[in-house]
């Protein structure tokens, strides 16, 4: 458990039965899986950016993803794949 407590201690402190806790945890896991599955199979619009002129000296990246609200994820050509995989894993849990 994320609280660090054993299930028995967690249930005792909150006056829950094991069945209630297990039902809640099962529901949470199902919600996470269904969200991940729907996000994984959803099509998203992609816009290809035009190349900038050589006079613009902004550093380029290999890939940029702009999320709703203006958040931006950039992956440079020499990115660390294990760090990127960890990032994607964390984002899939949200």
C-alpha cells in the first residue's frame, strides 16, 4: 500500500473490513486499466511543424508533443531512452 501500512493495520485504523478495502482497490485498478486502455486506443490530431529558416537559432528537438493547456514535452535526438520510458510509464498512471 502507498501508506506503507499493512492491510490489517490500515483497515483497523479506519474501521474497514478487508472485503471493503479489497472491493475499493479492485475498483481503482479497473479504473486505471480502463483509462489506460482508452487512452492507448484513442487517436489524437498531429500537426507537422514546418522547418525554420537557418537564420532562426532556436535549438531544435527530435520530437515535440504539445498537450492541452500548452504543456510541452520535447525529446532531443540524443535522448536517454530509459528515462523516456520511465516518463511514459508515469504519465500512463495519471
